[in-house]
């Protein structure tokens, strides 16, 4: 359970840093949700698009391997939905619908 909380806090902090109602960075959104929901090969291909140093890509992939081993699909889905909730409130719904149509956005809770 501790890994879930740490992953959630880190994942939520990055896209919302300085976001005070502003736009969500498309690259951060894609990478964060790809990390949680997609296969390792998809993440590796995406990381290589940034011309990141091979050591950095390998380090990120090692963390993904650990998360994939330690967290169930349901736990990763819960973290993804929590991230999606915040991203929608920060103006990222269109990006979520475009890149991650499999996310059940109808399950999100919106303030009245």
C-alpha cells in the first residue's frame, strides 16, 4: 500500500506543479498515464522520443518494472483515475480523451 501512496503523490505533483488552473503539459500527461497503464515497450518508445540519455530511460524503465511487479492492475487504475480527476479539473479532459480513451472518465467525481 505504501508504494501506491508514494506513486500517487509523485505522479500528481509533477503535472500540477504551478498549474493553478492553467494548462496541463501534454507530454507530462502522456508519460504519467503511459507509465501507469501501458506496456513497458510503449513507455520506452515514448521516452526515446525525447532524446533522453539511455541511462535515464533505463532508470525510468526499472521503476516501471518495479511498479508493474508490486501493484495490481486495479491499483494502477485507481492511481490513474485519481490523476485523471485532477487533470480534468486543470483543463486536461480533451487530452485524456484523445490519448487514453480507455479511462472511464464517467467514474470521476466532480464537485457540485
